[in-house]
């Protein structure tokens, strides 16, 4: 057994072991042990004090965690007029929703984000922690407001307009992320949304590529897609919708043939897999080995909020469990359907057995 493996094994047995004790056990000087530990921290095998070892199944979700507010009209929306609505509030944010969805699917998750020192931030963290998500890497900024997302939904559940107050995420600079690098590197994969600044996205993609750490990206919106760098080397999968794919490529998507052209252009940026979501028309997926078009499962829609995050979660769940791209997309469509059937942004129906049953029993 080499020295690194020996050191890791002793730390696994006793995370509070001293460097002097390690040096005596492995037959090295204390400075030599310190060098090995520094190397292991850079690799992400150890993440911080007490020599906390890598959780092999942990997915770190970086990006938005905010309060979702939904106003659902009691009749068809009338613009430039007062509309009677029913208001509801829930915990959201793309990265936070993905983390909670994946946790429901049996995967260990953590979130790296920021909140304000306000009642919304405290409530958000308390709820997220109760779901089993590691919130130890969340910054609380005293002078900032926790992010909010407000959606106006028509009587049929379709979104009419949304309003985002998310300036707080501009605080997540590369310098701050550098402080957390040993923790980021310890994850098994990273999910990244584009709520954080462009230079921070570039920093994360570059550093993750250097250590071969898989990254999944949700571009979030056509406006925020422009934050992505020109090269996306090392990205395991990107999941844009039609408008975001158009922003990435400059190709107008009016047909499945256009999807094929756009996805090939995105693959040339260095991405391993592209999944373009098309709403009622389903999804188009592409990699170097496979391409295809899948229609959505037909369900009675209660609320569309969170369906996109559920789709991404199902895809990540499939891919991280070694499933082919096409089947992973089916998992995503099943997760999306299970979310559309409820009023919740994160569906209580989202369980691995329900996804598998959906895929087996309900034909696309």
C-alpha cells in the first residue's frame, strides 16, 4: 500500500489523528506527512479540518437558493388590469431544487450558495437542512436580501411572467469560491446554474476540468446563458431549453432538424452531452454516440413550476447511475411528469421506484 493510501486509511479510522501520529504510523517525517495531506486536499480526497474524507456519492449544487412566490389567477390573465389571484410561497432556486430532488432520489447532496441575514434566509436554510442537504458551505451576508422568484401563473398553470430579485448572487466571486475549493473538489459531481457571475462560472469550469470533475449545467434563462464561457470542455451535460440553445448557438430552432444542428454546435464547444428541452414537444438529446427525440409523458398538469428542475434531476440521477443518455432522459421526463401533477416545486412523489414504474408502465 502506498503512503497516500496508508494516510487515508488511518484518517478514515480516526479523522482527528494528528500529523505527528500519522508520521509515526507510516514511517515518514511530520513535514512529509503535511505535504501528503496538502496534496490530498488539493485532489479533494480530504475536505477541511478533522480530515473529512470524500463522500463518493455526493453531488454539490452551486447556484440559486431563494424563496419562490406564485400568484395563480382565478381567471384568464388580463394585462394592464387587476387580476384576482391565489398566492403561495415555497422554497426554490434552481440549484437548491436540484439538490432536494436528487436527495429524494437517494443521492447525497450539498449546496453552495448565499442568503441574506433575514427571516427568509433563515427559513430557507432550516427547510433545506431538514431535507438532508448539507448546507455547511452556504454564506450568510448580513446586508443583503435573500433571493426571491415571483411567478404569475394563468388559470391553467402556465407561467405568464416571472420576476427575479437575485442580485445577492453577484457576491459569489471566484475569490470566495477559491476558499471552498477543497470542498468542491471532494464532490463526485457538480451541478451548476448560471445565477452566479460569469467569471465565477469560468473559474469553476476551468478548475473542475483540471481534476476531471463532472459538471452538469442548467443555463437558467436565455439572458443568463450569455454568462457561459466560449468553451465548455469537461461539461458532462448541459440542459438548455429552446431559447437558451438558440442563445448558445445563434441557430433559430423551429424543428427537430434545427435541434440536431444546434446540439452538434454545442457539442463542438467541448460538452459530452446536450439535452434541449422543448416543452410540449419533449426533449432532443445528443452525444457523440447517440441522438434522439422523446415526447413527454401525458399527465394532467396542475402547476408547471419546478418541472424543468425535476427533469434535470432525473437526467443527472440516470447518468450518475451509469444509465445511457436516452434512458436518463426518460428518467428526466418521468420526474418532470411527477412534478407537473402537483402544486409543489419539488414533488413529494419524486422517488426512484415511482420513476422506474413510470418509465416501465407509461409509454412515451
